[in-house]
């Protein structure tokens, strides 16, 4: 009889990677391999072709001796190469890369600043400097703007989603903040994701339940989904793919369409990530599987030993350049320039990403 | 692969994983199976995410809370530096971007817990663990949250509350936690609906453990008599048994330490004549009386207010007494052996 076990205690070193990639092997101090870095401002555009270097990033929390989060350490680099580390305050995030640039948000307690970090050129460009707290943001698919989620600095009220041109200019609100709802409790996180049709998925999660609005950026028109657990993505036919709201793992992965009951795609899954219409998930110790969220077609991944799915979204703890329909995986316990793996569309064997990025 | 396919269902209507249940019912239970009854699940701190001292103490206290209030054969928890199960404290929590803590359960052997650090920023503000921050209003009680997580590890899913949350105290394992000073923010024992689900899943701890008042377990009481045809003045011994008649593990359990009475039928109904005493046999109660006249008897278990067990009465049995007295016979006298 085969038992379903996510982690086998008898070989903890080998299996810790299965528990959640970066979770268990994370030193809190800067390492010699990641020297502190203070990138200069990027020079004004010259009209020359932009340098696009496939890149990666990882955001690590730094906990002080009292057990308090004292900041984050953002490590960025080119694929295949080691990274350089930038210290960030406790209220900070990073997303991307998009066209070789990592979007970095940092709040110093009085202002929130968004910068695009060009990994290839080794410089940064300020995108926004806001009085409100910018909780997270994404670069638009055309890289012309960023969309950001703001909360009020004093009351922490949800101020909605805003669009800020990358080249500068006034911000415009796409959609208002979501109204409080006692069924969900206080909002812990609001996660942004792009849907294949260009709409923006805005997922507000309470302590365990989430509600999502799928927003047309131009009109602000929204379609509501919920409740679910944390969201994995949106399919090409407009369905929401999410965990069931278990508060832990294993947990079901469900598909929700507006006005319909959720249906279970996977009854028990560990960590998962989504690319295109495919969901890659932990199906057991050392086992990854992929399910097509449109057809329910299921396959087991080959050569997946030691690989872990990497979550996406505006609060993602790590990211790497890859094709839009390629799922992001990590070999070992932490993502860096050499541990990145991707699962290309239609493939069942993960590979290194170098030959796949644009 | 066969097992893999078996656990992956392509498009089924969402089942127990997120379906709400009636409030005041036992908590829903998680998929993924159970640990062995009364298994001791040991845990250790991870080297990369060792909690600060006050957090360790809170988690240990929650361990003790779980062990003391489980009232079931669910596993207990203990700390062991060489354990394979892990508890992590730090910023890299793998279960999404929301929540204070999360779990991973890998029955029948493994579990892990992750706690976010003090100072974590959420949309609503900054996380303060009461135990690490001087307990200001708005802090979260780490012992309460850890007890919630231990409950998840055991099998409990989030309790379904009434819309006004008036039943919040019925469970520690909640969809969202309360902060100081809201009622029950620092609950340190499993609520009755947590316990009910644990009892359903793992069975009651002992035969004298009371069933949770979050549910009503049917019972069956029987009655036997030492001799159903005696002469007047004879001592007759009545033996009753009391068992549970719930579903699954709550079926056919002897119920000890309860109150079972012997009743006698009168012209106006049934009257208590004797409280039967528990014997050394689980779920068995016994008492004797001196029979003076023919009567019907039955045993009765009244579902008490402090237990979720239903009332049941045995079928009546008749003790026939042949008269040896003349004139008016004396009333039956009662004695208990």
C-alpha cells in the first residue's frame, strides 16, 4: 500500500524542500555571496534598444533577535548568475521580472516608493512616490504602467487599485477599495494578478477566506468571485482557480465561475502555481503533477524530484523571467539564478529557463 | 501513479473541504486522513526559524492546552529536539500571503506549523503577538493561535459560526481570529464544537469522558433482572448497561460514570425508585431492592445538561412477586448492594 505523504520525517534534510521551498532553510542575515547593493538611477532613455536580461529575484524576511520582522532582503540577478542584495524596510514587496526589470515597493513609514530595477543595466527608475501605503503592485503586460493597491496610511482603509504610468504622470483609480465584510474579517492581503484576457484579478483575503474581483482596467467593471482560499490564477475562459480555503496543506484546488458552485479540480494538493491554463502542484513527496484547468487532464511531471512550485502574484516571494505560459519551479530550498526551473506549455518535463525567455 | 490518480478528482462538486455546516454542529474535518489514536506527535523548532523564547512558551502552552482539552483519542503533542515534525517562526510561510500561521499535515506521521513573525505587515496593519509586544489592544494571542493550528493538525477545519458569531466561543478553530480585548481572543481550551469533531473522528478519551454538548449522541440503556419471578421479601438485583449509539467511533461505547436510575411503573406513570451504581464493568450499573409486589421496572438514562447524550429508557420488565403476606403488604424497600 502506498501512503500519501508530503514529507517523510525519516529523511528530513532531503524532504524539507518539499515543505515550501524557501520556508525552512532561510538564513536571516546577508550572505557573502549576496553583497549589499545600492543601484544608481538609470540615465534618461536614449532611444537605443533596451537591454533585456533574463532575471530573477527573491525576497527574504529579516527577523531580529526579539523575533520581530526588521526588514526584507531583496536579492536580484541575471539568470544563471548569483545575485546582489538590497535591504528593504518591513513593509516592502517585489514582483516581476517584466522585460528584465523587477518592480520594487518600499514604504519608509511616511511614503511608499515604487522603483523599476533594471537588472541588466544595473540601475533603477522611480515610478511612483505615494503618501498612501502601496501594499503591492504589478507592471502592466505592455510595461507602460504599473497597477498598485493602496491603503490609507492612518486608518489602513482599502483605497483601491490605481494605475500609474511608468513614464510618469498622474495616477488614476481603476477600482475602489472593497467594502468590509464580516464573513471574511479584516483584510490581510490584497493580491493582484493578470488574467489572460487582460483583466486584473484583485483578491482580498481575510485570515483564511478570499474574495476576488476580476476587473476590466479600462472601465473598472468588475466580476466578483468568492469565497475561496488563496488564488492561483485565472483561466483563458475566465474561471478563477484557487485553493479551497483550508488554512494549510493539503488542500483542494477548485475552479470557480461567477454564479456557480465551485468544483474541485484536485482534492489534495500541496504548493501550487499556475501558468496558462495549467496548474502545477505537489501531489506527494517528490511528486509534481499538472492539471489542465479547462479539461481536467492530469499528468505527472517527469524528473521533478526536488522541485517545488513557486507562487505568483503581486506578493510573490520570488520570480524569474520566463515565457508567460511557463510555470515557475525551484530546485532545492531557495530560488536563485541557478535553481530556477520552468515547465513550458504542454511539456511534462521541467527545464532550465535560459532558452525560453524572450 | 494509481494512487495519484485516485486522489485527484477531475471536476467534482465541492465537498466537505469548504462546505459550510450548521453552527453548533461539530467543526468540519479536513481531508487527508487521521493520525493514529492517542499517538504522541513530537515537534521541534527549525534551525532556520526558531521562535523567540516567549513564542516558544506560548506554543508549548498551546500544546498543553490541546492535550488537556482534546477529550478524545486524538493525538497529543510533545516537544523533542530530535523530532521530525517541525515548527517554524519567520517570514517565509509557505501557505499564501494571508493568515497568521499555517499548517501542513501528512498523516499518519508528519506535520509542520509556520508562524509569521511579530511586525509582519498586513493590509489591516502590523501583526503584534501579545506575548512579544506587551499585550497591547489589537494584539493576537499566540497561545490561542497555536491551539488553533494544533487543532488543524489533528483534523479540524474552521468552525461555521452563526451570522452574528454568538457561538464564537464554541470553537477555537475559527475562520478568523479575534484580537485583544474581544471575547475569546485568548481562549486556551478547545471549544465544545472542536471537541465534538475530535470525538467523532478519534473517539472519546475514556468511557467516562463526557460527550461534547455540541452534538447529541443517541444512547441505548438496557435492563436485566436477577430473577423475574420471586416470592415477596426476596432481594432482586437489577443490572443496566449504557452505551452510545452514535455514528462511527461513537457507536457502541460503554458509558461509565453516568447516572442511571431504576424506575417502577405506578398508576400515574414511572417513578424513580433507585439510582443504580456503577460496577467495575464499563457502562454497567447495578442495584438491588426487596420485592414485595409485582411491578414493571425499567432503567432510565436522562441526558444531562453537561453532556451531549440523549435520554433513553430500557424496555420494561416485570418482576412477578408471589404473595406470602396477608392483609396489606408493606411497600417495597430498597437497598443497594
